[in-house]
């Protein structure tokens, strides 16, 4: 288990990968982001993207899943605090395989036995293009005395 | 249909509301954010929150759903560009009813018949406490000539 004092700028992880299917794009879109280019293949064809693309929220969800399984689950995570910035760099089309990476950029000591970790996360597609970028803040517990 | 030239700083919407259930928290968590305090009631009790809370990604998804149904679906939306900032202000526990609001803070003309709208969105709970805050950028088409 990694506590706040075990984290440092430069600590980095290669996360796993996840393939976004057509069915998954439509199902996620119907539930949480019902815009035509996420849920309706016909209407999506005449959109800017020329076809179905995943919701940005869905892409963020894929990143979070990879980050939990590949890094956070070994941390004494208390809570996510927020996002400093998030960028959708390239559309995520059906069949895209996203591979994650994750690096700590800053650790700030906080009171009450906690530290604040700032992390930069990315997703790249199977062509090695940058698809998604996020800078997040996470509260992590210090080692119990 | 609202095009980029129909948007202006101060344009605001009261969005609908959405109740986050225990089952929804666990299901979303299992799929996208499998940390103990999102998926396991037993382990959540001994966490910082003292019980199950919704993933921040889930809270963002609720906001997006309300924003699409209450505003974006009447806009000539091209694509979400990203998030400038997102803050989780208060934990979302089972049974919380979230009500959304949404205001345009800035509109920048862009080339190729587009405009960039900056919006500030919030979710408040049934106690009128601020739970979630986001500043996002969305590309919107100009009216066809």
C-alpha cells in the first residue's frame, strides 16, 4: 500500500488498455450523454465526426477504470478532489483501443494526516496518437502512526 | 435551434434533476471506478466517507445528461473540447437528488463557421448545497449561410 509519503513527482505507471466498442458507445451515450453523434449511427454520419464517437465522459470513465486498476487500488486514496484540466484531443471511434499512462507531478502535504497528489493521465490509441489528457487532484492518507 | 451567434455570456438554463440511487452508484462504480467506497457498502463504512458515495465520474455523467436534455439538444453542438476545471464539493450519497444549472460565460468566434462556448455548470443537492462545479468548452456551429 502506498501512502502520501510514498508518492513523489515522477512516479509513473503504465496502465492497461481498454477497447471501446460501438455497443458500449451507444449504451453509455443513451444513459449519460444522449447527443446524436453518440447514440444514433444514422444521424452521426451527417455530424462533424462523420460517424459515432464516444462521449468525452465515457472516455474519462475508461481512463478512471484503468487508473484505479493500475494505480489507485494500491494507494491509500481518500477521495478525488477535482480536475484541473481535461482535453479531448482526438475522437474515440468504435473499435478504438485506449492505453493509459499516469504520472504524479506534485505532492503537497496537507493537514489531518493527508497529502494532495496531482497526477497527469493520458490515453493513447492503437496508432499511438494522444486521445485524452487529464490533470487531477487526489487526496491520499499518510501512513498511520 | 441555437447557433453560435445566438449564444451570449449570461445565457442561463435551469436544468432538470436526477436522483442517484445506491444501485446506480454500485453499478457505475463496478464498470468505471471500482474503488471500495463506490462499490462495497461494507468497506465503504470504514472509509473517509463512512458509507457509499458516487464516483466523481458518475456525478459528471449526471451533469452531462441534464445538460444535454436541458440545453445542448437545442444547440448546433459540434463537439466538446474539454474541461477547464471540475470540482467535487460535497460527497454524493445514495438517495441524493441533484439539480443542474448551466450558464454561458463566454463565446469566442472561431474560424470555419464555428464558435467556442465556455459554460459553467453546477449541481446542487436537495439541501441546496453545491455538490459539483464544472467549467467546460463546447464548439458550436454558426448558422449556415
